[in-house]
């Protein structure tokens, strides 16, 4: 798993970087293919002056997996809150990806639904 991190307009503290790594690692537990060498996780963080203070930080996470690209974006006041929201958005996408691309799961799901 290759994790790329880009920051623009601010810098994460060391404690926040550890939190980011843990949360990304938690996401990787859902699917073994995310731990593959060919998969890339890109985390982009951007701080801009906006009219709404609660939309000050934008976090985008892109998962470049074999046969799919999953993406989530969130705007919040705190970068860790935005990251949490992105993780919430990506969890169902990763689960669907796993069901679709894991042979044993696919056959179990098809048997369950009578396909």
C-alpha cells in the first residue's frame, strides 16, 4: 500500500499525522487488495478562506485499486473531522469493491440472492 499525502495552506501536527495514518490503516482492514503494492492511497488536504468557517478545510481521499478508483471528499472546520467523514463515505465503497472483486465472497453473495 502506497500512501501519498499532500497538504496545501496548512500543515498537520505530528499527532494529527499519526491519527491520519491510523484511520487510513483502519480502512485498509476492510480489503486485502488495499494492502497490495499496486494500490495507491492519496490524501489531499487544502485550507482556503471561505465564507463559511465550517468549510475551511477540504480533505480528499482517492483509493487507486486494481480495477477501480474510489474517491471521497469532505469539507469541515477541522482536518481530522473532514478525514473522519471521508472514511465514513469510503467504507461502503470499499465493502462493495470487496464483494465485487473477491471470488469467494461473490459466489456466497450470489448463492444467497439466488443468482
